C-alpha cells in the first residue's frame, strides 16, 4: 500500500488538491473583495481627498490644499484627544482582557449551567450602545438615580460631572458591554486546546492554577493577539456611547478622537478638518494593528496548538 505524496503547503495529499480547483476556489472571494473595495477602500480614498478641501456639508466643495491639515495639526485639542483615546484603549485592554480570559475559560466547560451563563453574559452585547448609555446615565444621576433611590451615600456622587469619575464610568460601561464578546473568543480558544495536555499535567500533579498559567495561557497566545487587535481598533471608534453618556465632558475629559471628528464635521460644519482627523484615525488603527501582529511573531498564522 503506497502513501500519497504530501503537499508542501499543508497536510492534504497532492492528489486531493488539484491545481485548477485551488484557482477556481479563488473566485469565491471576488464578491467579498468587491464589497470591501466598494464600502471600504473607495470611501477611504474619498475621505482622504476631502481632507484637502473646504466644505460645510451642503455647499460647493472647494480645494483648500493643506489648510485643513494645518488647522488640525496645529490645534492643541488634537494631542489631548489622542491622549484620551490612547488612555481609553490602554485601560479598556487592561480591564477587559483578564476578565475575558477568566470568563472564557470558565465558560469553556461543557456543564449545562455554564451554557446558561454564556447566554446571560452575552446579553449586554446585544443591546444598543446608545440605550446602554442612557440607562447608565439615569442610574448614575445623583438626584434621581440608583444611589439616591437606595440611599447609598457611596453611589450618590456626581459620576458624570467630575473628570476622573466620568472617565472611569466610560471605561466601566465600555468593558461591561464588550467583555462578553471577547469572552466568547476565549471560550472558543480554550475549547481548541487538546484535553490530553490537561490530563498529562494532572497526572504530573499540577493543580488548576498551575495548568491555567502553564497550559491555557500559552496556548491562547494567538487568541490574545486577535482579541487585542479587535479591542484596540474598536476602542479607536468609540463614539455613540461616549457621545450620549458624557458628550466628551466634563470639559474635554472624555473627548476621544472619534468624537472630535464628529464635532468638527457635524457641529462646526468643517468637513475638511473632520476628514483629516478620520485619516489620522485610520493611520493610528493600522499602525496599532500591525504592531500587535508584529508582537504575535512570524508564526502568528499557524495553529494555536503551537503556542506552547
């Protein structure tokens, strides 16, 4: 009995992967590619071109050269908005990642009650960000909110009127909404880890904590990179929740770059500077995504089973 030759690009026999079939399957990606070009690349090019114009959103579009870029880059509010944005990214990651890993690991068990918890934990992600912001705004009202109703002095504070408290509320609400999504990612990652690895460690006398740090976390390396990329890029475009909850206040304490773009474009009717900020957002997101991919190493596209 002869063994079919193995393809250099995978474990499938060469006879099972005809050359013409691979090229034929590539056509299946054409609809997705057209969709991406039509709704991703072309609008991005349009925004880039618009950043060199002067337009109020209704009248004639006039070329303005680098005026919009000079106005944006010389505005002292831009570094502050960038700082607040990076702070939101960093603190969101610090809060969400450990909680998501622990919840995902817990929910990866096949007990029925854990499946029920999975459904309950996923509910915040199904809610509208604006609805969540309105709800928390009402609950945190110092006069008519939850603290006043329950007569708990600790909760009766001006949560959205003090810069530090308002920023903390934003981080808490964002984490509360998106931890379920990342928990689902880690749940799938943990279930990909072979059970035999845990059985071997158990035979060697390792406890649950030791197995978590020696097996689970190393095997989740690329899952963490994927989750972190989604988390970082998603944090760059937080707008609706912050706009409804704090409107960037108090002062500019929660004025992130996406909100700055909205205020320039739709409140000040300065579409040129707003488009320049949008381009900056894209460049920052691309740079952070490439950095995270770089941190994943050259084998980041390989199976997570190689993460040990």
